[in-house]
C-alpha cells in the first residue's frame, strides 16, 4: 500500500497511468505550506481514455447480478477498514484536519458508504401498477451508463465514496475527479478497489484541475450523469455545462447554516453542540452552523460559556493526537477567511474570540495555514458577513426576541442546506422545523447522519438529494413496462 507516494497517477482501466501530457501539479501539505507529493495534471485526452474504459466495462458490469456487485463493494469497505490508520494519516496530511478527526469521521464514513450501498441494492423494492383489466405495469430502474463524480477538498474520501458507492452499486461505471487540493486518499482507494477485484474500468480516477478535467467531464458526450459537490459558483458552471447536453445532474453546494438556540434549551448541550457545528474540521464542512442565533434572555450566558469552551480548543499540528483544530486546507481558503474577519469588523462586528493566526504551532508547521476559532458578535443580521459563505472557523452570534423573528432571520439567506434548533419544547421544535427552508433540520443535535435519509440543499445549496433511495434513484433510469392483459 503506497501512502505518501511522490507521484499521484491516474487510475484508468484498472491501471495507474501517467497523464498524457506528462505534467504534474504540486500537492501542498496545509500544515507546512510545502509540497509533499505531486498529482497528475491531466487533460481531455485522459478523460477520453477513462470514458473508453468505463464504456467497455459497462457492458458486463451493468449486467452483473446485484449480489456480485454487492460482494465486491463489501470487500472494498473491509479493506478501507483494514487500512484505516494509513488512510486517516494520509487524509490528515492532505487536508490539514486533525488525525483524530480523519480517524473517527472521514475514513469510517467512507467504509460505511460502501457498505450501505452494497447492501441497499439487495433490498430494493419494485413498483407494479395494475390498470383494471387492461394492463399490468412494472417499473424497471436500470443503470444509466457512465457517471462523472466531482468532489471537493474538505471531506475528500468521505464525499467521494458517497458518490462512487451508489453510482457503481446500481451498475453504472464511473469517472471520479477528486479536488486537486486533496488527491491522496482517492489515489489510495484505487489500490483498494484493485485489490478487492473490482473489474477494470468500473471505477476510473482522473486527477487534475477543474477547468482541465472537471469541465471536460461535465461536457463529455459519453458521460450522461453528473454528481457534483463543491462551491455554489462552480456548481452553477457545472449546471450550465450539463444543461444543453440534457445530463442528469446532482449538485451539493455551499451553505450558510443557521444554528438557533432558544432560552429553554439545555444550554450545556447547546453549547457543546454549537462548538462542534461551529469549528469541526476547522469550520470547513458545508453543514457547519456559521450563523448562531440565541434567544435574548440566554444570549449573554451562552456567549460567555461558548467563548470559554471555544478558547479551550487545542490548535496544533494535525498529526498531534491532542489537536482539536488543525490547518486550513489551502492558502486561498486562509486568505478568504482573513478577508471575511476583516470585513466583519468593517460591518460593525466585534471579534469576541480569535480573529487571527495563532502563535507558532511548532517548527514543522511554521509556514502552515492556521487560523484561530473565531466568534464575532454585534453584527447586523443581513450584512455580507452573515450572508456569504466563509467556510472556515468563523461564526457570528446574534440575539433574537421571538420565534417568528428568528425564523425570518434563518430563512433570509440565499442558501438552504442545513440548520440546528436547540429547545426542550418539542411542539416548538416541530413547528420551527417545518418553517425553516433547509434540506436538513437537526433538533438538539448536529451532524447526526442516517445514510437512508435524503441529504442535500435548497436554493443555492444545490439541486437534488443524495443518500438512501434518493441516491439509488438518481443513478438509475426508471422505465415503465406496460403489458396488456
Ligand atoms: O471549490 P470548487 P472547493 C462547498 C463548500 C465550499 C466549497 C468548497 O461550502 O463553498 O464547496 O469547494 C472541481 N467544472 N461544499 O473549494 O471549485 C474542482 O476541481 C467541473 C459543499 O473545492 O467547488 C473540485 O474537484 N468541475 C458540499 C470540485 O470541482 C470543476 C460539501 C469542487 O471545487 C470546475 C463540501 C468546473 N468548471 C463543500 N471547477 C455539500 N453541500 O455537501 C472546479 N471544479
């Protein structure tokens, strides 16, 4: 098992291959700011080769009995678990996230993703409709062909496996394009699928940039299904590329998620939950609750305790077991975070905690991309800082006076991905959940994930849903067969 290989090659037709153009990009370690490997800087010729391999493999793979596909995906899940420590370390080095987080969140979830869909395809039900004495109808849900799977840098293997598993479980073949910022675990997954015995061409991974590889995938005539996770700006480009080709597209995009704390909440639970939803993965999870709203009578108490707990989060070298807060994934993202903290102060906000890079972590991380957990108070509800996605360890905390008011604040947003509501009045919880315009509403919890539920966002947070039945239906084509009696 290669872990920190100097060159991350493409995986096409079951083989590791050089990019046709022979070029490689630096792969930077966020904790040090220095290149530690290189990834293929691929282009259309590599995507064409992957499409040819995927097309060839589709003939047999789409006809393979579900139980055979299931066995192979279960083997992949087992091998991910076998290599958990190596994968977790690779993910931590590649993204800057704490090793402890990669070990407990990212990699176990990647195994669960494969295991979930490997078993889901064994239990799907089919619909039949009897038309009086006229006809018998049944619905076939057949694999669509080649799926293009494009993923971001914040949860690399977690999110890529969330696409690969359902796409190939139902009988499609796939071309995956991981973020050029975090290619390592996708590369390691290729060795795992080969060891598991996945037939050549079922999964192909083409590394490279958005314009040179991602855009080629979305425009490719042989790739008829696109599943994208990333920023809203890029999501719009993906949708524009797919529309004229009538491709089926799923978009999981950005968020600016409200986290609502009523005065009757269990405040200790709300503070512990808000700490996670604010700063997990350095706030680089699109589901993070970056807009915290607290009922006025509890506001002072919440802010004081929340800041006290946040100040105890341990910033450090991601590879240090005691680290809670690692590095930001890229220099670009770090600059974006600094810009918004500066903007927040220009918009009248007060930096109540953090707001800058920490003291030197250690010599190894001297040039790494670090930023303190940051809490900003005193902002107007609808300023830019409260409307635009920052995607870092930065939250705003704002008081509210009534349920109606906070629902208006929560919904006054271009995004609609997720929200949290903390209250011990469950009648209120149901009432508020119905009125908040987000794809997920967590009540007295955050990031509790059942893989059967629909997952995704409204408005500029995306189109479509992943997870469970939704994913199986997205990656298949329904066909009505109507037989006269
Ligand atoms: O950018 P990009 P990032 C959101 C998160 C944040 C953003 C971070 O909120 O805003 O994504 O994503 C490829 N055609 N989510 O910085 O550009 C690119 O190479 C085709 C929401 O990575 O969106 C990379 O592989 N592809 C999400 C991928 O798109 C293109 C969870 C994403 O990159 C392309 C995670 C193009 N023209 C992050 N340009 C959720 N809702 O779950 C780039 N790419």
